[in-house]
C-alpha cells in the first residue's frame, strides 16, 4: 500500500517506493534530494519525493 502525502499541492511518495518504480537506489535518490536536484522533503528520518520531479530529472516516464 502506498503512503502518499500532499505538501503545498504536490503529491509525494516515500523514497523507497520511488526507488522501486524507477530502478535507482534509495541512496542515490536521497543524495539528489539532499542536493535539491529533485523536489523532496524529509519528515523524521523518511524522505518523500515528487514523482513528477523525478520524471523531469531523469527525462523518462516512471510508471
């Protein structure tokens, strides 16, 4: 089951789920988030990312 959250109108999904969808490691996606190359927010220890941001960054369609 997906745990989506909405912040400022953006639908965010857990980093772990995003990593499975696009076949990149969680560590790499967390690095992109820390460097602010993708739209993401950290709540506690868990990162949540915007899939549209990932699609734009990687220039590919994520399912």
